[in-house]
C-alpha cells in the first residue's frame, strides 16, 4: 500500500511542477503584455489565479507526504515518548476530522458551482473548487501514511535532520 501512495505522490509532484510552470508562464505573459506591449491579456490573470489555488491545495497534500508542515514541538518534547505518541494521535484525529469535512463540504461546493462559469475562461467554477475535496483526500491519505510510519518507527523522533 505504501508503494502505491509513494507513486501517487510522485505523480502529484510532477503535476505540481506543471501547475507551477503554467503559473509562472501566465504571470510572465501578463507582465509582458500589460507593461511592455500595453495590451493586457484578459485570460492570464484568471488562469494564474486558478493555478495558484490548485498549487496551494495540492502542495499542502504533497507537503504532508514529506512531513513538512509546521510542527510545534516545545510542549510535546516535555513529555516522555508515550506522551508524544498520545499528542500525535490526538493531532491526527483532529486533522482527519478537518480533512473529512474538506472532502464533504468541498464536494458539495464543487457540485453546486458547476453551473457557474468563470468570467473570462468560461470554465465551470466547480472545476476550480474541485481541488478542495481532492486535496482533502490526499491530505488524509498522506496523514495516515505518515502516522503509520511514525508509529512503526518506535519513537517519535523526526528522521529529517534538515528541519
């Protein structure tokens, strides 16, 4: 199962790179056309905005797979390893509750916005909002994966020396 999750995260990383390339290209085009050619393109701003939204939500899910989210260790380090595991378990329960809400409410938002189209690109806004339940799913999957790895490790020490 872990291998499948790893492949999904590799695919997500490549998809995020594509979204970043789209974001940089459209922003560059917007600057060139607006300030150099003095004839702005209407669609570049909207595409860049939607790319940034997708990049942010999916990037959060990918960061979860790398265990790169902010972690406050001050209080948890005051406790023995069993206390740290309890705190981590509580944090996972709270996070999973939020991710389930993201999936449920995000799905409802995306479906209700399918009839509404974006002003310039004329794409259904449900496609833009679809990233909410999608990222909620990947956040939950990666949270469970990281939690299982941490619990199987034996102690709650972070194995990433760069952090």
